C-alpha cells in the first residue's frame, strides 16, 4: 500500500474515532452542569497528549462525586519538559542528547498506547506546537460553559492527524471550532489580541497553577479535608494516575453521588460506562 493510501486510511479511521468521541458531547455538558459541594481544578495544555487523555477521566470524577470540575489552561514549556533544548521558528525538536530524544519519543509513544485504550484518535506530532492561542480560546469557550466540547474538538482533530490537518496557532481555525461547539464568537478577535483579556486571563491561570505547585499537566488542585488543617489544605497533584487517590479523598468526605461509587480508577481506563 502506497503512502497516499496509508494516509487516507489513517485519516478515515481518525475521523470515525473522532465522531464516536464527539457523540458524547451531550453527556459532557450534563456532567458539567451537575451541582457540586467543592471544586476540582484541572489544568491542561492543548499541546499535551497526556492532558488530552485526562479530560474524560476527569469528568468521571464529577459524574461520581459532588464536585464541580473546572478545566483551566496552562501553557507548558517544551524545554522544561526536556522535549527540546529550544523552540525556533521552524518548530523542529532539538534534543540535547540521544537519551533526551528517546525520552521525548517515549512521551508520545506512551500517550499513543493509552489513547488506543480510550478509542481516541492519535498520531505523534510532526513538529512542535505553540498552544498559546488555543489555551486562550479555551478561556473564551469557558465564558459560555462550552469549554469541554470546544477542547475535545480541538484535541480529536489535532491529535487525530498529528496536527497535520489542524493549525493550532490559527485564530481563524480556532474561531471555526468555537462555532462548531456552539460558542457565540462575537468579540473573539478582541479577546485574543495581544495584551487583551485572553492574555491577561491565561497569565492569571498560569500564576495560580504555579502557586499550587504545577510541574506538568494534567495538574489537579482541590481542598484536601484530610490534611489535618481545620478548614482543609490545598493539594496539587500532577498526573491522572492520581485520580484514584483524589476519588478516595472525596469519598472519605461523603461526596459520592451514589452508593455504588468506588474510588478505584484504572490508569488504563477504557471509556465511560454504557447507558443502563
């Protein structure tokens, strides 16, 4: 099979997988609308494949516990992650050593395996990404409580093609995705302009995340009633492997929505339960 046919086959498979995932959008909105007695903040970066993997498992926390999930953007540094030593205009990776190159490749290889378990379309990116505009657009979608449908549309289109068919830096493409998610885009360009509301809000999100110890995404922050402090203490945790711990702490507070809710949650989660 030639490269063109392989590409067409991959694109068709990604489109089918994306459609299946987006069919969950109504359920996401229902979960986001549930009442909650406390908030779980979840910091994500659109360019992070591991944040992509965390959106739906994080929603399961709000489905099972009386918690509001608050998705917030955080723009990662590729250099800090060790993916590259610098980001130049050509957006190519520049690993410092062969060992750091292997580390970067494993970062995406591991995400690919877990994406397959969730039936999420995924290809490794062919270049580095600047997610600043997309993270600001997420904040715009939040104003209308449509952040999850917007975020997942960007994710499945972007990661489904390895960002070959989605220009993450394009304000026009992001505007179109907002519209697809049902967002009223009036005022979007002004929001996205340098030094305007989008930039100010993103900077505030990043400062708040760093104050909570953010070392990467997904980064979870919540008030931990089990800390021993009279009013609890803010706890920040990096990585979705901590979801079982978070669920256990919420359960110990009596926040389970149903008697059958259990704290156990597999890192190899395969998707939401089927409707009864």
